[in-house]
C-alpha cells in the first residue's frame, strides 16, 4: 500500500506563467519517457523479479517516480496558473485547453495520450532490466 | 518552559534534506543490505526525519498520517495548503 506525504520531494515555486514551456515539460509527466511511465514500468515488473534486492529497488524507485511525477505536475500547474486568454492563444496552449482546461492530463509534448505501450514488462529479469536501463539508465 | 517556534520554511527545507538522505540510502541498502556504513547513515537520518516531521506537525500541521495529531479538535490535513499551491510545501 502507499501513504501520501504532504510535501514535494523537491520544492517548486514558480511565479511567472509560461504555457509555452509547460507544453514541453508535460512530456515528462505523460510522455514515453515520463515519470508516469517510469513508475508503472517498475511497479509492474517487480512481481516477477526473482531477486529480493531487485524487487526492493523496483518497489522503492517505482514509488519515488510517483514523487517525481508530482513535482512535474506542480511545475506544469504553476506555469499555467492565472493564464490570460491572450497568453492562451499566443502560446498555442489553446489546443490543450480546449480539451482539458487547466487540468493535468498525462500526454506527450506532441499531444499523444499516455499509454501502457510506453513500457514493457516481460517477466524475464535480463529483458526487464534492459528495458529499465534504456528508459531510465542513470538510476538502475 | 517555552519553546521557540521554528521557522516554517527552514524546517521544511530540513525535512526535505533529511528525507532525501533517507530515500537515497534506502535505495543503496536495497542492493547493499550489509553495508554497516549505510545502515548507520540510514538510522541517523531516519531519526532526524521523524523528529523534524513531529516538530513540523506540532506548529504547522501534519505532513504525514503518522504525525496527524489525535489531540487536536479538528482535522487539519485539508486546511493547510497542498504542496503545489501557494504557501504549500
């Protein structure tokens, strides 16, 4: 099970609205190499991992990726806070806004919705670890 | 005996620091479960984190369910700002 801790793993205090940057950063939320995909990748793979050390690290990193996702979402939220109609149109954020307003929705920068096809989970430790290294190589 | 109220932002920064230390050494311990040095580091920062979370809850409301005080007469969890909001953590 999981418990929520009411703080960001790293603080986010953005004071200037910038929907143009938000449209790029959103890929780190719901894009192919984003935090949501990372978390689901590790948390899905761990059940068939035959080594306790690796099951442990998949669980703990999969959990931490959720905290990273929250940081990214806070960044996007703060970048689009208090958006004016002029900023909306000028930045191109209107295409996102028409479907989601200022709500957070996991998609890539190009507008593709988040999908489970962004990761693989095969039950073979070498295969899965290769997938993890390709996706998030600096950690595992 | 009067205790001085800690600075909110400084205490929160300290919580973030010690929590990151705990998170990071936890990952190291997953694959190095017998490292005496890492175990000692974990114990030290875990202690500091628990202490800081208790201190924060006492003055500024709970950040965790374990530090949500049973003595208060109302549920403060939803009153303090959420982490992505202005004035949040």
